[in-house]
C-alpha cells in the first residue's frame, strides 16, 4: 500500500485524484493540503470531490503530515511547487509533480529536491499522451525534414498558460526525432491565426474554448500526404490514473527527476 498526500486537493485535479484513488487497492490517500484561504479548507475530500466521505480533511500544513505518507502528489500552481518540494525532500518523501509553467528558479528548486528524493515530473500524466510522445518522436525520425510540423492544442478557457506544457513536450519530442534544438525551431501561434511559417519550424497553435479538458494534434505534412496523431482527454481522470501509476512506481526509485516515459518504460 502506497500512502499519498495530495497537495492541491481542492482543485480539479485534486478531485480527480481523490476519486480515482478510491478505485485502487494499492493506493491510500492519507492527507490533503490546500492554501490557507481555500474555501474547502477543513472539508472532507470525498465530499469536495462529490463522492462518499473519505475521512480525510483538507488542511494547510504539508509539513505537519508529510511524515505519514510515502509520496507527495503536487498539482498546485507553479509558484507553490518549490516550497512543497523542499518540505518533501526534507522529510525524505518521494514526489509526483503535475504542475507546469515553472520558471527557471522554480525548476532549480525541484532539481535541488531531486538530489535527495525521487521525483516524477511530467506536464501530462495521461497514459495515452505519453504513448503519443513516443510515437511522434519516432515519426519525426522517419519523416525527417521534408515535412511541415504543426501542433494544435485546445484547452478550457480557465487554463492560464499557453502553449500547454503537453504541447511543448510534444514539440520537444519531435525535435528530438529530427535531431534539432527545439528552442531554435519553435514558433508559437497563440489563437491559431493560421499564419504560414517556414517548413523547418515546429509550429504550436493554441486555442482556449469552453470547458475542453485537453485536445492535442500533431501533424506532419508535405506535398504528397498528411499524417496526424491526436489525443483527446474527456476527463481529468485520465491524468489522475497516470499520476497514481507514477505514485506506485516512484517509491522504489533512486533520487533524481523522472518523467512518465520512465514510468511506462517508453
């Protein structure tokens, strides 16, 4: 049994993790954390996630409960991640981090924590998306530089970062397959204007619509054909189940940063 504390328990991913963990005999949520002013502070996580009571109430002090768990799962906003990582590292507890859009200083804090504890950190923990990561890398290596590459991503209107962390990782995988530096070929077309770009660029077009959980399409196109790889997420449970797979895997690893490709041996 892997004991888990969910940080960001009052958010949408926190709800999904609470729901999905109840379906797994191998995982037990023993604690839940949110910011002190969160409206769900002190409530039962099950009621917050709209399932039966779990007996776990949301608190604001990770340090007070971290020693009771095996893994800290962090789906907070990027600014909160360094503090959570420091607490987990000090207690010698592994982490699974799903937060994106970390700046250079925040990323360095995660790297520092990973010198003490194993951390799985991935922009998208869906099993399907991680399979697509591997597939588009292979596709790029097969197609080579004769194909124009575009990544089209759509998310709900509440998502703060654009492009998504998943779209950026898809671009990085394509660049790996092409053996080029992603930063030198990446172009972001926010709003999906449809502007034409040079074929040697990897173009990411971002859209924010309604309550779309997540849709990503990677296309390779030349004068003779177009090949597309698409992943649609209907529910955040897809991300939660992947994160819980990572929870069970990370406890047996040595300190460093891993991603879902490591977890799934891709």
